[in-house]
C-alpha cells in the first residue's frame, strides 16, 4: 500500500495583495544619535519634567539638538513659516522630535533630506515650503471652523450633540500640532494669529461646567479635553473627574490626550497612575465607561514607551484606549501608511484605531487636507484587513453638523469640491430653528484637488466677495 503524498506547496500568487501584512516590532529610536542629546541618560529620557523642560520651541533650539544635520535652508524655511504663516506656536517634546527621521543619524549626509521629507515632521514642524502657495487657506476657512465656541453653553463647554458635550478644561498642550482644529484658542499667539483666551479661573470654569451638567440630565457623554488634559495638574483633574462621576446622568467619560503619544512619560508617573486607579475604580462601581482618546498620525510615533503608557492606563482600570488621528496629505494618506499605523496601535500598543478625521478647514491647512473622494477611497481600501471592531472610521466633521462617515454625503459636486450633508438633531444654537433638520450643510475639498474649471469658479467667488467688501 502506497502512502499518499503531501500536496505540493501552493505556487506564489501572480497577483500580490494590495497590502502585505507582516507583524513589525516597534522600537524606541536612539535619542543619542542627535548631538544635543548624546549624553542624555535613560533616566532623564523617562523623566516627564526633563521632557517638558527640553521641548523645542524655535529654530535656535532645534539647531542645538540636531547640530549641523540640517543646513540653513531648513532653518530659514522654518523661520519664514513661524513669522508669516504658522497658526500654532512651535512646541515639540523630545519624545516626539525623536520619532522624526528615526533611523538616520544626525551627522549623516542624508539627515537633512530625511528630516525634510519625514511625515511626522510635516505636521509637527511645518515649514513655509510645505504650504500651498496658491491657496494656503481655503476661501471659506475659519479660525473656529467647527463653531465650538459659538456653541458654548458655559465657557469651555461645547454642546454640538443632544447627548454629548466637550469640556475644554485648559487651552494648552505639551506639544502643538500645526493642523490643530482649535487653533483659535489653543496655545500662544503667533505673528499671524492673535489667540482667543479663556477668561474664567480654572476652578470657576470647572464649577460652571459641573453645575450645567447637574442641571442637564439629557447629557450622558462628556469628552474632557482642551488643549490636553495632561496639562491640567493631576490633583485638579482628579477632583474634577470624581465630581463628574457624582452626576447620575453621566455614563461615558473620555479623556483626550495626545500626550500619550507625544509625552507618554506623563501617564507613567506614579501619582497619575495611582490617581487613575482611584477614578477608574469609582467609574467601575458606578457603571460608567472611562476611556482615553489619543492622537497618533503615523506609525513612527508608536514606540515602546507609548505602548507602556497605554498598558499603564489599561492596568489602572481605564476601559479602553482609542486613537483619533487626522487624515493628512503627505503624512498618512495612503493605504499602507494607514494600515501600518493601525496594526502598530492594535497589535503592539493595545490602542484601538477609532477615527481618522478629515483635516478641518482652518487657515493654513490646505496642503494637509484631502478631498472627500480621496477619503472615501481610503476607507474602502482599508476594509477587510483589520478586525471589524478595530477598523477605523474615516469621518468628516461638518460645521454645524458633527462627525459623519465619509460615505454619508447626500450630494457631491466633484468639480467645485463641495459636498452636502444632513443631520438628525439640533445643536445648542438651533433649538428654535425649524429648518435645522432639513437644511443641507456644505463641506469643501482643498482647491488643489479640483480641476482647473473648479479653480476658476472659486477665483470668481473670491473676486465677487472682495468686490462686495470694497463696495
């Protein structure tokens, strides 16, 4: 009797998959490759106060870190942007700066080009040559593009949805992203933007927020943000959260902190971990869902320290850690870039890929923004690779509407780059508006993605508006 032979191995596929998954180990880039940090010890690097004290705020400080790795062209480009275009002050933590050109020694011939081209650099350290020279801002861009301050029910408390609110406890962050949707309020003023200011004392603002929520039982979900909650002194934040947990109608609390990615050292402090355990314990006993939402835009930013910070949050009792990235041209606007990031978050850091927002229509953001069509194509392209629960939704945050999946547009004029959206609820400023639920609300593609006929149409609109302003 002959023994059956094993079937031959399958031949290599002649048509490769659009994306090839391979588990990749995340690594902490060696900060000592940068001349200014050559002698920095591991203890210093892991110390949150050292990280905060050594943030880079200008071209001079950047030069002190990278030495001669960047030539004068880059520093001139950076200074030109800071003086004439930037809507956010420069502020980048050592942790985040270390993930730019992570595999290239600063003293190598290729460092300048690698730094310039790096996707993390493109949104954390924007330069003048990045900007769209023809249309640096969309003609209809606005400093508070989502009208959040217009919807304050008390200072710092935005109510855009019937059951959810945004509580802005602070107007600062450990680091500033160039594309910040709250560029009108967050961070210090720049030569081109005189920022708005919170006027109430922090304790008074928190009390006003809590008092409103006690009197508004229809709100069940509170996003605690800013700025970044990592910039709220922990005892003050813990006190606020414990008082928030006393409100019976509140069932979901989400803490918004990019610091988990840009300054994970903050979330690893013993005082913070111990305090989170206390808050999470109270939340669990009350059946309240406590989560942390962070903001990673590229796989390079997901390092072992970020994973350690996420594990510390989960071990402390936080129910979930989720990522809300922003879809940006030249950063993560490809299938591979998005999936690489999502797999690193999900597999290596325990962070759930949750949302990718289309970049909002703030001034100076045209070079980052993608069209709705591009976002729809990317949503299609990433389906089927990740588990369903970990497949992020790409959403458009439509002014006066809120978050909508990119395929929910009810009409789309591709030539002029105008999509139209509807909604099923009223914001806090539309309670007496009978047309709020039947109105179509527009969102606009970046003009660089339009055909020439679209450009010409917008040029005529801008000329007409300027003519009316001069009349």
